C-alpha cells in the first residue's frame, strides 16, 4: 500500500520549481494559478531568493502549487492514503478530492496571509530538537513557556515561541537532546500565537463546498483518518493554532499496512522521518522531474 505525502513550510529552496516548469503544460498551469490567487508563483518558484520565499504568505501557496504540479506529473495514480505536514495538509486535501486545485490554492493563499499577519504581532520562531526522550523534552519545553508545535517522531520535536524563549532553550537544552536547530520560518506556527489566523481561515473555509475524501485522508490533529470533507476543512482551520502530530500520522500508516511512502515536491523532509520511524517501508522523494520514473515504478509496485 502506498501513501502519498506533502511536506510543510521550510522545505522550499530557491529555484526549486524551475525544472518542473519545463514539463509540457506546467508553466501555463502555474501561470493560471498565479492569476487566480494574485501571486506570481512562477517568479517565486524560479527567480526569488531564500528570504523572499521564506515569507509565509509566499511559501505556503508555493509549496501547495509544487505538490499539485509534481503529483500531476506522475499521471493517474490512486494511493491507498494521503497526508500532509502542516500546510501540506491542504495539498493532501486536493489529492483526496476534498478541494479542487483552485480552491486549495485560494485557501492556502488566505492561510499564508493570515498567518503572516499573526506572526507580525510578536517576534516568534521555531527550533527543531534532535534526540532525547519525547516526554522529558515536552515537559522541559513547557517549563520554558514553549509549545511542542510539531511532534514529528523519529527523535524530532519542533519547539515554538518567542525569540526570548527560544534563546533560553538554546542555553538550556532538555536532557538527551543533542542539537537545537533554529528553523528558517517567520513565526511560531501551530501555537497560541497563530490564534488570530483561525477566525480569518474559518471565514475563508465557509465559502468552500468540500467533497468527501475519495482516498483515506490522515489528519495531523491526531493521526486519525477523516471521512468527511466538512471535518477535513474544520481540522484545517483549527490546525494553524494547534500542534502537528506527524508521529501519530506515521503510527496510522503502520496500522494501515503502508509499504511505500512517496513525498511530492519539494520532497525530502518526510521521507527522512519515515526512514527512521517506518523501517521496511520504501521511500522516495520527488525533488526534480528526474525522479519521476523511479516514482512511477514505486507506484506500480505498491499502489
């Protein structure tokens, strides 16, 4: 059984969309999406520098566009399940038929703008902690006033909070944590600092008519498979201010009997976690169109 997954913010790199736009029809498709949401995805995916694409309002729609484009390039495939990390959940919702591509990009554009506005209220950020016992780490973070915003499994937890709280963390790491890596993101996502974005996103979601998932959709909230489009949308709204439980998503993959995991562009982050947490599961990340043949072979073996 194959699970198709989409990465979250931070996976983008300058120029990562360039080679994908050389595929037949790709540039026209992305240009049409750009017009629909009022953001030049072609420019940001090919010519913008790292600082420009770090902007939350740019990074989020860019990541969803890349995921949709690369998945389409695979051809007509039917995975056994889909999931996405953070903003990747919107990509996964499109994979599952909950939203069409234009609706997904419209929603993520509003999400990115709302989260950027929320991030501007206070100076906040995120840092990845590598190693250590999860319970000990979470307890230590809470003592410092930080939120375990992403519990990713495979020995990785991402903390989020104010710059002062993150500085205190670097000076006082939890027992067993070997490294603290400050992430290149613009705010404390999936925490109380994003609460102002929830109402904005709820209003945007109210204008959409979701379909029920046609493929098993695994949610970041608790790793549970969600059966209705209405609940998928409700969870997408609330998730901007609540922790991502990718560890529980991977537990569900195990329960479903997943034998292969394919990560859409810009792949790498989630396959890395899967290699450590899902031994025996074959993994492949779509980074450039050169990966498509290997991806199609993986699909033919496991979908």
